[in-house]
C-alpha cells in the first residue's frame, strides 16, 4: 500500500478542513484504509494558533518523547506561512509503519532533504523526507541518544548496552558513523560511559560522557574524536554526569553537568577547544539550553533526589562573549507561572522567538509556549506527551 501524501507547508483544502467537517473526515477515512492490524485511521489534528509569518524559516518540527515503555513518541509540525500547528504528523504520513515512531524520542534534526528522529528505546534512527515526513529508511543503533552531521556522515551517540542502573556497569558507549547516502553504520568509535550530546567544532567531535547508569559512580569526561581518523584522541575531565554540549562561534564549548542530584550541584562550563582548557564556570544547573548568536538561552533547574523536586526554575541568557549571565528572567509577562515542567527550549534563528516545551505531568499531553524576543507570550498550543526536541525547517 502506498502512503498517503502529506505536505508540511500547506495541506490540500480537503485535508485542512478535516477537523471541522465530519463528512470530509469520514470520506477520507473510507478511502484511506490503514495498513496497521488494528485498522486505525490517523488524521492529523490542526490548530490555527498564530498569524502567518514569512521568513526563510518555514516551520519547525517538535519531537515529543513519550514515556519509556509506552511507544508514544510523536512528531508535531508548525507552519509559519499559515500559522497552523499540526499534531502527530508521522502517524498520518506513515500509515503502513506498524508501531508508528516508537519508544522515547531523544533527538531530532534536519540535514539536507531529510529529517532524522533518534528513538532511544526503540534502538533506531528513523529517516524521513523533510517535506512529506514519509519514512524512507532506518538506522539500527542500540540505545541511541543524539545526532550531529558533518559532510556526508551522521554521527550518533549510543549507550551500547541496555537500559540498566548499575554502579558496576561495564559497557562503554560509542559514537556511530553513518553514511547518509546508504544509511549504513560504517564505523564506531568507543568513548566513555553513557555518552549523551555531541558537538562538532573544527576537525573534532566532542562527546559529553555522563555515566548516568552508574550511580553514584558517574563519568566525568568529554571525549575528543579526530574526524579524519575517527578515533578518540583524549578524554578531558570536566565534571560528573555531563549532558548538553553546544559550540559557539569562537570555538568554545558550553558543557553542562547535572551533578549527582544530592550534594554536587549542576554547573555550566565553557571549554575553549583551542586553548584546551576550561575558561569559565557558572553556577547554573541546566535542564535544557539553546544557542542563537552570542546568546545561550538556558532553562535552569536542579533536580533533587532528596526532595524529589526540580526546585526553582530560572530562565537565563548567558552572553557567550563575556561568559556571564546577562538576563536572569527572560520571560517578562508572568507566563512562567503557567509553565509546570519546562523540558525543552529552542530559539527561531531569524526572528528570535523563544519556544519552551512544557512536559506538565509527563504522562499527559504537554504545552508549547511561543514567546517574542522581549519575553511576552505570542501563542501556546497542546502537544504530544513530553515535548522536548526541535528542528527548524528552512528553505
């Protein structure tokens, strides 16, 4: 069976009216028999949330993680040209994929004409056409985490072993090198324990090793991989339980440590890849962060295993040139009071609008808030479960 067409820019008139016209929905349902065994017909949910806006950024995809073991990862899409938000576009575009997107969406990226979704507990990276969201291939990588690109290759971190909390965990992680033309893993580079985010600066890959399964024996290093040889050249000690890593335009990596959730707090480090040393340390625990120009937008909170809470949440901007917090509260209209559990952040590279994903209860649909650069609310919309990862669609 051929998949139904789905256009992320502007849906045909018949499909745009599905939510408001029951007759049209029934007609499409009769004509569109699903290839899944349960014969469920998937119709995307459309919500008009904002006025049309035309820039070189046409829209963005949002990956909703879904709870582990629930097989509820989904992808939503927002179209700037129409001001329309569409939920669960993957299921609609791929009625012949039996389990839809899978279990725990962990990262999302666009490279060339393709959209890549890293699905952690389903041990795969789904590869889709960025225009139709139609699945065109799959890369099988166990316990995969995050993805970056350079030249013709994709680089994906993998925990390698199963999901298992064990202080004596012995399985080192690795970075998989994937040929984007064939979607085959052509090489692997062993790194530290439980590698999370990675970044490419110059001719090297930098990998944040967490050791997150090895409580209380966390890993504390940043692996450095030479791109040409695809071999680890060193491990730089930063701090325990590393997670996020972002490169700025000066060759400095911004690396976050989650701490141990007990006595050691999370911090944010600036590591100069040219000087090969830490050049700044900020007492800022990082839940999520996004870079735009010289501004690093940070959702800051510290989880406590003692209190079983995330504590106070701060919304910060770090100037990467001065390496200082320059705004300790970029939400200016009180919207922060409505946000329950901020889980992901992104910034429109053209307009500077700020997107904050709220996971709310973690087991029910979340909320996406869009703020102007001045910190005031533009719009909000319901998402899938645990909204977290963004990918902007350009020309």
